[in-house]
C-alpha cells in the first residue's frame, strides 16, 4: 500500500518562504520519480517540479523553488522562496510507480497574501 502525505503549507506574506514536505510509504524514492503539482481555485492543475535521477522545474518557479529528497527518510521537500500571490494553491505530491499508475497525497494549502 502506497501512502503520500504532504505537510508544511500555510499563509505567508509576499516575498516569504515555506518548505513543503512529502512523506511516502510503500515505495522507495530511489526507484520512482516524485513530483509536486498545484491547483489554484478555478484553474487547472499544473506541474511545479519533479525529482528522480534528474530534477526539473516549471519556468514560473525556476530560481525560487528547490526540490530535494531524503531517501532514507522517504521524503521529498519543496523549498519555496520569494513567494508571490500567484503561488497561492493547493500543493500536491505524487509518486509515479508505473507509466500509468500514480499515487497522490491529499494536498497542503499555500496562501500568499498581505
């Protein structure tokens, strides 16, 4: 059984920082890619970053967000700096275990406002 649990969301002012955490049980992180997605109200879900043997970022977070992983802890992190109001969204962590099989967490809310 694979479980994905995110945490670390909250409300911050523009320019602030948050560090999201994702703990995954049931699979080893060094075998499967893990990504962060987000969905704002009224908008489609979009990819933010992913990590496996390589790391990728969406253009809108490059230079501001950093993804990392701690394999012994089965955890993936998303350090978010210089947050903007448009970063407000529900952030999800997802692990892909097969080409067409993924497991998602319940999401953690990030709100950037003054």
